C-alpha cells in the first residue's frame, strides 16, 4: 500500500483520473480528514474539497497503477503560518 497526494485543477482532470484508474486492480481511496471516498466515484470526488491536494491511498501499488496516477501526484501540503491552510511545496 502506498499513500500520495493528488491535486485536480479542473473538472476534466477528475474525469481523466477516474478513467485512468478504473481498469486497474486494487482499491483506491481519496481521503480528506475523516472523509474517505472510493477514488473511482466521480460523485464521491466532487463531494470533496478539491481546492487543495487530497490524500490518495493506493492499496495495490503496482508499477502500472503508479504510472496511471503520476501526472496527478503533488508534494504533501504543509500548513502556512498566516492562514492555516495547506499549500503545495
């Protein structure tokens, strides 16, 4: 199992992400705080706060799975001192 952070800057990126992981084996979960959704669910993803990177848990981290998601992966967000909101480093 591997955990990474992903970010979607447009609605079409979410669609492309779901299409790229749908045929793969294993489970993919998107996590935002205590909110966990199946990463193959468009409705579930659009219910999340997509203004910041979200955590993606890849249960079967094969080379094929990692290649499918590599264009969406970003660095782990860190909290800024002034606003307390995450930013991408």
